C-alpha cells in the first residue's frame, strides 16, 4: 500500500512514482503520526513497555507528545472515570484537525470489567469523543496494539482529501461516511451539552454526571 | 535534624508572589492520573495538595457483588505493576478463614512469583525514577529485562500484566517445565543489569546531586504517617513484614532487610529510598535462588485443594503482606454467603502518598517530581 512500493513497479519503476498529491500527503501523514500520551490505568504500563526497547513503537513513526496541540491522534489507554471525562474532552478539543482517537483496552472500549458495578466509570470513551480504532484486550498485548496502529495508518493513508466522492472505492467511502457521521454526532452533542452546561446553576455540576450511567443500564 | 537543601540564590532579594498551579492529572511525571495543586513562592514549593479520585473504579463496592474467586481479578487491577503480590494477602487470608492448608510446593511457587514480581516492580520504579531525572537509557535496559519476567508469568498464567494466578487453595496452573532454568536466567540477567544501572544511574554524580538531601523523610515522621515499604526502610527503619510477621515460608529463608543508611546525603532522602529498591532486587534474587534449590522436582495437582464453591464461615480477617510498595492488607468480612459482606483494602500507595505534602515543602518545583517519583505510587491502588 505504501507509496515507496511503487518504485519497484514494472511500469512506473526506475525511481519514478506516478500518483496524486493526495497520495503524497497521505503517505507523509500516515507514516509520522504523533500521539498524545494519555495513560490512565493498567494499559499505560503496557504502553510504557511498548515504548521501551523490546517493542520499540517509534519504528512505526509514532512519537509521544505531551501537548495536545502537537498531536495527530490521542490514545486513550485505561479506565475513563466521570471525574476524568471533562478533561478527556478538553484535551480532544485542543487537538488540531485532522485528529484521530485510538481506544486501548476493554475499559476504554466499553467499560471492561467495571461495566456492571462501576458507578464511577464511563462505559466506553466513545460516549465522550468519536473513536476511530478500538484495540481489545485487558490489557491488550503489544502485538494487538500494533495491529490497531497499522489499521489507523491504513485509514489515514486512504482518506480522501481532494478526491471526488464518485471516484472513491465503496470501502473507502463507507469508512469516510462512518467517520463523518461520528464527528457530526459528536459536534451536535457537544453543542447541546455546552448549552446545558452554561445554563446549569448547580455548583460542581459535571457535564457527564448521570447520563452515562443511565445509558449503561438501559442497554 | 533535617537539613534543607542549600539554595544559592537569595530569594529574599527576588520579588516573588505566591501562586497556585496545577500539575496533572495527565502529566506524565505524576505516575498516573494524580493532580497536584502546588502553591509556589517563586520556584519554591510552599504547599502541595494531592487531588485523587481520577481512577476510582469502585473496587470495594464491586467486591460486595462478586463471589470470592471473582474478586481476585479486581485485586489484580489495583496495583497493576505488582499483581502477583496483590493477590497474595487476599488469597492467604481467605485460606486462613476457610482453614485450608496449602502444600509447601504451592507456597514455594507463590513465593517465587511474588519475588519475581517484586523485581519487576522495582525495575519499573527505578526506571521511571531515572526517567523523571532525565536519564532515558536505564529505562530501556530495565524494561528489556522486565520482559523476561513478564514472559515467564505469561507462560504460567497467560497474562502479561494481570494474572489471576493465585487462587484460593492453590494456583491457576502448574509452573511451566522450564521454570527453574528461566528463574536462574532471570536472576543472572537482573544482577548483570543492576550492576550496569548502579554505575550508569545510581552512582552518576548528576543523579546523586539531583536526589541527595531532597525530600528528607525523618524516621519519626515516617512512623507517624504510617508509611511502609521502601519509603519507610529508606528512613533507616528495619521493618519488613516478611521478617517481622512472616507469612508463607519466609521465616525459613535467609535474606536481609535492606535499610537506608544515608550514604550520600541525609538519611531518608530520595537517593536512600531508591537504593533500597536496588538492593532489594538483590535480596529477592537470593530468595529465588534458595527456592530453586529447594524446589521439588515432581509436579503436583495445584488445583487439588481449590474449593468448588468458596463459602467461608461467618467471620472476619485482616490479612497483610509485604507488597513491593509496602504493607498491603485486606480486611474481609464474611457473613457466610458466597459474596463478601465487606471488603476493605489498606492501600500502600494511599498511605505513602499522604506523606508528600510533609516532605516536599521548601524544595524547588523540579524536586517535587523527584520526591513523587521516589515514593513510587500507583494510582490504581490509591483510588481503587
């Protein structure tokens, strides 16, 4: 899928690559994805192991950033609690577009082992911010995380920037539409919640107080 | 008694004002989701207020809804760096409550895994402490060796980080056939790397300058706050549950309790707490060597005594063990049903963190990071 693979192409070959500007941009974007460190719980320890000598995550071009303004995507690794919910959303909003979200581990995906009795646990970070890639596991094996990272890179590299929708493959179009839908839902909800938040008189009111618990019990 | 660090700049001449700043909860140096509300005067810390609760996962309440064996995976997720050690006090306490006597072989396996996990925990603690000080290389070396221990755990239990390996009355599986050889490999590698780290990090003059006479915890303050583990022993107090109130078979083994001596600076500073961890790794290696020497060759059914239905009699028990971070205790109240009536954890890190405001006043804000790193806290255990 890589752009450089085309150098060996029998037709193009000989150091010549034929392609669009979009290919070049996406190639650059997908191979140097900087992420925002957001270790929350057990998964963060596995995440440290990912960055250390044995697994060496930097070979994928993923470099940790401590500021959301420099990051391309955020990796939410661990249990998201109601107290943390506001902050996670603030960090996501501080990131510049295009931004992506990876959810690492069962807790960030669905609430994990705390799904049933965790009265203080948000049942999945996708209730707060739109998630692009979910990595299952408790905690995920480093290999599982790498698969998720490669999936995200693939997603970035096939994303449409200039292409017309009619010329896109059905698979890419479906992925794009799903992503757009998620982001639109997020924006609508965020606008609504902001209205509620500004209207709330109660001191210490959290945007994510009991909503998520009720949703968890209904489903 | 406690000599504060000498700061060359005369701050009385500098026009400063007090302000409150937030550190965390997503700051990488706070070792988790801890928020520190720091009051500073210029660059001098005048007050620290730790705000916790960002990782409250409802452990104690959830336990009341679980059956006794189901509690063990939740205990794993408390102090997720040393899961084996976490399971130990609970499992031992439950066995005492139910009157199960596990055979020596299982106890030896438990001890071996607990000590291996102690090494893994101290490796991570020293590595991240070095990282806070700006030393990245020891982090890579120590994590490389930590993988060996995690691989052995994975062969035994199937999990790299969270194991659910110690069961009430036995173990999940028997140890892998290569257990003895792998333990010996780990010990030799750990010793070799520790020697390197001692030269590279602990004996490094920059590191020494950074950590001595910082965050001095006098012995009387340590006792008053109830801290335990390397934080307490770093202040020169000889208190280790493995020696003072032995559980499993620790009384039959030969090892020393490492205490800080104030070799470089004042007794009870950050350097002392760190060197205790380094030397404890060596003591753990000694224990594992003795276990391997006495380890029976024939395998046994490790699930023979695991009760089919865990239903302890009415009663209550407080069971404690020496975690890598200190004393971890579980207070279990049973009402004779399959669920615990009440489960209370005496979390080590929670108690150890409480000493932070006391020992960090008067130091620079960069030293606060070192002090926090030397306490080696885990937020999963603090918030539960």
